[in-house]
C-alpha cells in the first residue's frame, strides 16, 4: 500500500493554480503514481531513493 504525503510547499503551490486543465493533469498524474510508484525518473546523489515526474511546468 502506498502512503501519499504532500509537502506544505506543494499544497500551497497547487492551491494557487487557477487553470482547471492543469489541475486535472496533476490529479491524473498523482493517481498514476499511486497505482505504480515506480513511475518517473529515479534520482541520484542527495535525492537517491526518490523519483521525479514532469507535468509542465512542474517537476
């Protein structure tokens, strides 16, 4: 089971978005990540163990 935790900066940034299409894209991508946590680009060095996914203009 995957636990989803949003950082306060993420919640603050998402709360400011007024574009409904972008919000829908973000929600769909979050659903995909919950279904398959191995999606996205694996990070290296200091961020090892995390993954990054791109939803224009966010990473």
